[in-house]
């Protein structure tokens, strides 16, 4: 019994170290990592949570103070509008005519999509319902001059993202030139993260399908760690952010991603 107690303490210490390092852990991954039962891992997390060391969430645990909030698309669209406009303008300027562009869900990615309408001969793949609505409206107004649209299908989340096996299967069959990827949070340790496990898996499929990955994230996303990681910083070809990003974060990103672009103010257009 004493040995079992010691082993439990050691395991919990390792779990806590992992949470502090990565920002989050999943029950299923801990089961595989330690070779114990699902119930044992959940008891470990209960003990750590009662002590205030972690916060339990569905499917795992996160660091205390980490983000599990996933507001709806409309709520998020009103946040940091000037910063998002600056990021979107800089990102859209990097899109080449005639390319196949995937656009993820999220309000910053949507802001980029709204600036793609004047770029000729684009094909846009998206799992974002607002982006799809935007492009369908553009097709009625612009005719053949509007970007061609391919919607992935899937089940919608609160953030109006289509996710799940149907979306993932469709995306895995595609090859795109450029992915414009939004994110809930960005950190040096956890990379890009989201509170939604389904959206995380679909984002991984998007990253795998893309020849180049362009991440769009305003400065408020830095230092935010949500439940599930879907890309490491080293997988990012271009990271576009705004002038509010702190110098320390700029240094980390400049060393980790292919190219860091800090967008100048756009006047909030």
C-alpha cells in the first residue's frame, strides 16, 4: 500500500509538471502514458483539482487560469476589431491570384476572407459557415469573378465551425496551396490551442492538407492556453499579428515560425 501511495504521488507530480509545461492534459493520453486505468487518472486529476493545482475540464485538465471559454461567433466578432482589421489586411496581401486557399473558422480568418473577394481565380476551401455565407453572397453579386467555394461539411460548433469525421475526411482528401488559420490561443509551450476537441482535430487536418500555413492572431491571443493543441509554432510558415504584441512574444515567434509579420494599424476598416 505504501508503494502504491508513493507511485500515485509520483504520477500526480508528473501530471502537474506536464500541465504547467503544456497548459493542458487529456485523460486518454495520460492513460497511455502511465499504463493505468481511466478511473485512476480521473482520481489523480480530482486530487490535483481539490488542491487547486489544476482545473478539471471535459476530457482532461488545464492549468489554473487557462481558457475554456468558447464564445459564439457573433460575440467574438466585436472583440479587437481594429487589430483584426490590421491583421486581415496584411494577411490578404500575401494571397496569390489563382491559388487554392483554405480558410479556417474564427473571426480573424473571416476578416481575411472578406478581403479575398477582389483576388482573381481563387478557390476557397472552408469549414466556416460565416465564410461560406460570405462567399455565396459574393457569388450572387460578382458572378464568376467571385472565388469558387468548397464547404467541408460536418457538425457546427458554437464558433460556427464545421467539425467532426465528415469534415476531417473531406479535408484529408485535399491539397491546398495556403491555409489561413485562426486560433483561440497561442503560447510558446502549447503552440496553437482551442477549447473544442472536435475543432482541434479538424484544424490538424487543415494543417496537414496545406503546403503553407499562415496563422492570423491578434495580440490578445498570446499567452492563452486552451484545452487542446493542434499545431506547434514550428509548423507555421507565416504568423501575422498586430502591433500590440509584446516584444518578448515577438522574439519567441521570430525564432519559431518561418516569418513573423507585424501588421501596421489599418484604421479599423
